[in-house]
């Protein structure tokens, strides 16, 4: 007769609270991407650089949970226009992350951290309601380079029909 400790039981039921990027890679499959793809390399680099707490927030963003094991899928996000204007997209029910083809690792870090820190609702688990025009999503250019701001603004204007873009 073998009894298990509460720590062993917690590990079996809940998974590991902390994990390395190496362990996350072992649980990850690429769908439509290759290991050498720039966006995949940028993702691993950013995940290596951020804190364990931020890595758990990343996993929550992608999978709706903060512990391994999770069978994560990474796919390309096809963008109409300049990829640096897009945020990564997650589908928690499929443990899937769609990544734009960002121009630099700094853009990947900025967009990924913004997404994982500001997406608190999982899919549509919130009560949907009508949004006033004043509450509509706005494009924010905090630390973005001037030329990137212009490209994103031109792209946004071309979608809405505003301005010359």
C-alpha cells in the first residue's frame, strides 16, 4: 500500500507551477512554421528573458492555465499589411498561439507582453455588451518608432477610409 504526499498529488492534478522554456518547447508543436522561423526564434528568446511569473501569464494567455503540461501549438498569424501593427492571437480552447511575423525581437517582446498582461478574459467568458464608440479599441503608440507609427497609421486609415492612406 503506497501513500502519496500532498505535493505529489498536487503535481499530478495541477501540474508544475514553474517551468523552463526548454520544458515548454518539449510540449510545443509548430503548425505551419519551422523551428528556424524568425517568429519562433523571437518567441523562445523573449520567453527566456521574461520572469517565471510572466511565463505563467503567457501560458494563461495561450492555454487558460498557468502550469504544464499543456500541449501548446504555435501557428502563423497572417496579417493584411504591416505585421508589427498586430498583437498575437490565442485560442485557449485549442492551446494555440498565432504569431505575426514581427520585424524584431523587441517588437515581439512588446506585443507579447502587452497581450499577456492586458488580456484578462479568456475567449468570450465575459458578458458581451454593446460598446460605445468612445470605448472602441484605440491604437496606442507608446514607445513605437516614428516610421512604425506612420506605417500603422496609414494602414489603419486605409482600413477605415480615413485620410490619404
